[in-house]
């Protein structure tokens, strides 16, 4: 069986190929942002495959107005009197003192928001049923006004979705793309639920067409295709096209899954996933071999220091692998502000034109140019297929000052920025980062990992095999994962049993259980993982432990379960990671590398390193798509599966 994992990034599209003999091959090519499927098809055209596992950020890019994608006209059908909820939103102001701030444009303009005279009460009783004649008339108006896709969001449908079911069934006679809120966010808070439905409706035509193109190509080659969801599991193309809202953080989630699977193989219970690519850096945590999960996200909005700024985008209520993401990648641009201070990011050179050293027309110096100027990466990369222009990088940096000073200062700044992302998923979640091991990957992650770790008080770093394409490898390690949820369950055990019965059609190997819990009277919840014991006492105990870890206190008050959710996990066979040679005498070269000054560093080829081999810094360990930097005082040891364990 030939398996292919594909990750479409902002700068590169990565491929990992696993053939019938279990051998792993890799490929990294420049992305084609305006037509992302082109790079995917180009990479797939050279190999035979039976399954393609794909991650994409096309949904996020569309809502950000990137890649030339235009969000289609969306109509919204809601309960009478609630037409403007999606525009009023919450009273979150992303910039408190900005008198000119404008909220994001509503995905459904006011002329395409229609009120239906229906009502379901909070206890689930239907006070007024849907009038199908009224819905049909409004559907004709929406179609005449140019609506392409439709979202339905009725009040209290989390308690009883019957009115939404009836309305959505009729609307599907008029529109190809219809989303009912209970299908994507079966939980309370009408604004967030309505927003999730609208985001899903807006993405359905775009993601559906994109996936259809790729699936058609894959099937023409005799293969099957599956998609990575933001929850960290694989889903079918049909499921992804029906609920594309779950693909918002598709690619970054695969990296955390890869880190979790590596943690299982190595017996590491507490791991920080650190993924630095060409455009962004992402951080997530793995506790007891399971990625941390969150249920709140804002897509298409702004972020600051890795935090999504509430009120700046479109809220989505769907399970996501808990990630913090910052504009810090190899392509991040270095510049000076009006006061002359050196700045790094948030703008990126991306894939086109890319860093100056790529020789593709870039003029602004980037983090990759800084690493090259300091001798931290070789001048030939991508298995010898790409040569970097060091002199061009130095000339670009010289526009900002002494190239060495600018480059070293820029790297310190970018490392601080990435350390902030790690703090968001550790310290701000009540976790001590010094108790974790940092797993670094992505094309640029191993270059910065040790210095970021030192900033966080972490003294162990793991560099997995094939770090430059490790996210794609993560897709080959992922299991199928299907989710169902229920709001305000009256009986916890019965509620979980009903959800598991609903998901039994997938024939899962096991279930993962979560609950969104709060103290009675609170306006927000914490998501807590649960084991086999789902009694009230067990839920309260788990909630209070997490509340204490997160906020430093607990209350003498009853708790309330707002939402329960279950993931059905269908296990897939995992690829075997190749073992390093048991013996060997690797060749060693020397290179001038700048740390606190210019020093001679040993240069090794990672493929030649045998099991147990030790390397003291300063040193560089090079491979096809990444370079691991070992600073002075750090030491690397080649471990099982060729993992580099780097210790301070």
C-alpha cells in the first residue's frame, strides 16, 4: 500500500511517501498559494499511491481574503427577532481605545438575513412549528438575491433541533449548500452557534470544490483520499465537505498529532510540540500522550503575541487541537520601524518571492537570510536541489546595519516571540514548561529549538526524524476521529452512552470523552478530559483540578456541565520509523558559525549518525530539509528511531 501525507503550507508543500515495503521518502516543493492544488498534484504525479492523507488551510486563507479566494454570498435563516444577532455579536473590542475600529464584515449581509416565525423554548418544547410555506417563500427571495449557500440558526435548537431539521430539509430543495447550526455546533450561546453555522456555510462551496478537484485526481490514479481535521483526526472527504469548519487548523493539528505519536513511542508523557515553518510557528502540548483540546476559536481575525483577539474574527465552536500560533517563520521579514528599532514580522516573504537568499526576487531580509548569514544553515539545501545565495542575504541585511549584528539581534527577537507562543499553551494553561520536553520540527524549528527551550527553562529537546516534513508524517500516524456532542445532559452516563451509540456506526476502537464544565453562575467553561468514570463526582473532581491549575483557586460551589462531547477513534496502522545504523564513523566537516562570536563548529550529516553517537556543541547536523543547530554547552545524542536528544 502506498501512502502519501500532504501538508500545504504558506511557503512549502510537504510530502511523505510510504511505499509497500515500508520505506519512507520525502519531498518539499514551493507552494502555489493562488492555486494550492497545483503543488499537491505536482508532488503526487511522480509516485504511485493507494491513499492520500491531506491537510490544508484553504478555509482560513479564504476568510482572511488571501489567495484570491472570494467568499460566496451566504443567506441566513433565523428565528423572528434575532436577525441581527450575528452582526451585534459580543461586546468584545479588540482595540479598546480605537475609535475607528470596524467589526469584521458579516458573512451574511442584512439583505440576506431572513426571519422565520418559529420558536423552541429553552427546555426543548416547540412552541411554534416551522411554516414550510413561509420558508419556501423566503428561500425564493434568497435565491433571487444571489445567495449561493445557506445557514440555518434557530433559537434553542441545541435543546431540540426539530425546527432546524424541517427548515434545512426544505432549503436543500433550493440550494446545494445548506448548514443547520445543530449539525456543526450542538451547544448553547446563539451568537457563537450561529457564527459557526455561517462560517461553515461560507466555506462549503470553496472547500467542496477544492477537495473535489483533488479527490477527482486521486481517484483517477486509483487512490482514496482522507482529510486531517482540526481536532487531530482524519475524516472522509464527504465529512470534510459537509463540515469544512473543522479544517480551519488542519495542517498545524497534524504536527501535534505527530508529536503525540512520537511521545508514545518514546514514553514521554509531557511534550511541547514546536513547529516552525516558512511563515508561522505553532506550539501545542501533549499531556499523557493526548494533545490538549479547546472548543473555542476565532477564524479570519487578528492575533497578538499568539493570542487570538476576541471580537476581531468569526467565532467557531468546534473541537480544535489547542495551539498558539505566531508570525515567526523562515520567511518572516526583518525591518526597522520609524524610530529605528529593529523589528521582526509579522509580514512574511512567503513562497513568492521568498527570502532574498532564494534568488527569486526577494528584496527584504528574512529570518532564513539571518541564519544563513550567521553560518547556521548550509548554502545547499533540499537534497542539493536548491542553492542559497549567502552574499545576497548579507547585502539585504546590510541595508539595516551591520549584517552580523542585525542577524543575531533578529534571531533573539524571533526566539522571544516563539517563546511567548509556548507560554500561552503552558503557563497560561496552568502547566509548568520546565516539566516538559520540547519536540521541534518544521524546516526552521531545529535551527531555533535549543535557544527557545533555554528561554523557557527547558533543558531537553527532541528533534524527530525528517523534521522538515514531520507534519506530513503526522498524517500517516493519525487515526480516524469522529465527534458528537450534547448540551445540558440531565444524566451524564446516559448522555455519554447516547453519543457513543450515535458514533458506533464508525466501528470505533475506543472513545475519548470531554466535558465543558463551570461553577454554577459562571459565564465560561473549562474543557476537561474524562476517563471511564463519567459520574458527577468524577467530573467535578477533574474540573476543580484543572480550575486550580489554571487560575490558582477553586470555589466551594456546585459545578454545571454545559456540553459533553465524545470522539470515536478508529485506529490506523502506523508507519514504522526507520532506525539509525547501529555503528558507523560519520564524516565531520568544519564551518564558521556565529553564536556570541564566530566559532568553528563541527558539521555532520544526520543520515550517517549511528545509534548512541554523541555530539557536543557548537555543531550543525544537516539533512535534506532541515538543519539542527547545537549551540555551545548543549550536547546531542542519537536515540531510538534516530531521534536527536539534545540536552543542556
